C-alpha cells in the first residue's frame, strides 16, 4: 500500500503497469487546545489509506509542511512559503513521472489560501511540462456541498468537522476533556478573509479554532471519511479516464 515500503526492484517491476499514486498534503499548525498539530495531515493520510484498502493504488510519503501564515501567532505553527511547496510538489511528481509513474493525485486538507493556490499552481506547472496530475480540491463549491454542514459554513478549523475525523482515525491524539469544554465559535473564515483578516486572531479565533468541536464524534468522522473516499475515487477515475 505504501510506496516507500517497497524495495527498488519492486518499484521497477511496478512501473511496468504503474498504479495511481496518492500524495497526501497537510500542515503542522495549531488546531485549538484539543486537536493535534498534524490534524490536516492525519485527514489526508486517513482518506488515502481507506482508498488504498479498496483499490490498487499506492500511498506516497506525505508532505507534512504547508503554508501556515494564518496560525503563525500560536505555538506549533511550522510553515513554508508558497513557492517552496509549489516547487516540492512539482519536483516530486516530475521525478515519479520520469520513472514511469504518470498518475499522481494530490490529496490536500489544509485550506489556507496560500496552500490551495500553491497546489493549484503546481498542477498547472506540471501540465505545462506534460505531466497530468489529479487534485482532490475540497474548496470547489460542488465538492464542498457534499461534505458536512459545518464544513459548508466555512467555520470548520479544528471544529466539529475536523475533530470528528481525528476521533475516527487517531482518538488517542484528541484531548477530549478540553474538546468538551470548548464553546461554539462561529467564524465564517472565507468571509473574514475577504474582509481583510490575515490571521486567526484577526478572525476572532483567539484559541486557534472555530466551529463546534464539543459536538464532534468518531461516528461522524467515519461517515465523513466515507464521503472523502468517494470523492478521491472520483478524482482518480477522472485522471485515468482523461488520458
């Protein structure tokens, strides 16, 4: 299932009939006082693993670092610039294509505008070089409409949506006592950004979360993982059939 678990000869054999490769992306940044710094990466990796259990794809080692300017005021935000992320994605995918693996799907669950822009630009750069890459872009309106109500409101950083997913995958990493004590904090992040807010404190997220984490549950997380898996399968199918 994991590309990096293979030996070099095994990769050479695999290239004769190359599978789709999944590249999980995320960020290391604060997710309230209750959820782990790697929440976004856990979600990306979790959906990739679920899809890999259903169809013959391989999961690449994730890219853990992302654009984290909005959370930089809090301990634990470890960020890179957009150009760095763009270049890393391009070089990884181009290297794989040169070895006979032309189908890579990027799976990103960190939605800071700089991150989303870097991923989209990387896909365009690769296309200009003759490498077609899939992108599970959950910020597209038609895709977002298939996710939870909280996700659709835009008030979902470390809230019910994300916390439920972590509870479904790594409940040991959630401080459930802290989670249960948090009041709902409704913040329409896209609207606040359009109004000029550039970081979490300016948006009213003085504890690095919004939404309703106290309402999170593993059951909702598993249901959401099912939806994310279906969306990823559709993205894979689009990439392969458009060849």
